[in-house]
C-alpha cells in the first residue's frame, strides 16, 4: 500500500495506469516508468529518488511471488495476483478510513501532485507531458490555488514590493514615492 500511495503522489498516475505498470516498463536506474495512458498512448513518467528507493525495496523485499506464470505486473496483491484499478481504489478507501481523511482517493493524489509540481516551480508544459494530457486546457484544471497560496505568491513576486526593496537597499531609506499616512 505504501509503494502504491507514494508512487501515485510522486507522479500523478491514474489508478488504471498504476495497476497496469509492468516490471519491464520500470527503469529504476534511469528514474522513469513507461506508462500506457488513455487512448493507448505511451509516455515516459519520471520517478523521484524517494519513490525509486521505495519501489526498489518493494520489489526486492515485499512484492510477493506472482501466482500467475509470466505475470510481470509491478503491484501484486498479498496473494500474488495482479491488482486492478478497482483494487487501488479500495486501497485508498481503506487508507482514508484508517487515517481519518475523508476525501482520500487516487485521483486526489493526481491533483495533489499537479498542484505541488507547479508550486515547487514546475512548468505547465512538462506537467502536461507527465500527466498525459493532450492539451494545456486540461492542465488548467490543476491551476486552482488557495487564497493563502495566492497571497504568498503575490508577496514573493509583487513588482512594487520588489521595487521598494531594491530602492530601499540601494539608498538605505524609504523610497521617495513611498508615502505613509
């Protein structure tokens, strides 16, 4: 469950994409996974270092032996059967119940990934590729910021605040245009 959760949160894969990952699609040394997305379109999705180590540990120590011969699925049930998108939804439902988080589901991880990717400096063009969207219009769904996020961004990038700071530093005093009543 841990490996599924952190993978979903790290790269925003859909539940069906997580369930369909095969070992042969995973390149832990290279730090990516080949994903077959909607419309049978293959894409390369990067994997962060923490998830690489988590998956390495899962494969090496936790992943059960498959009960089906030649089963190459990454994620297996404890009994060794390949999991499905519905299994992943059930995993998230159980995590929600045990953690007390009401709205915890795989798609929320996708949304959380997208928002945090942008907040951490990622651009919408690479986000579009990672998520497997065909248009930037689809990425716009993830551009909803909370009021505190907007305020923090404005404080960080306010042209007037920056101008005021630069002028104050260079002159060592309040700028001439700055009037306090």
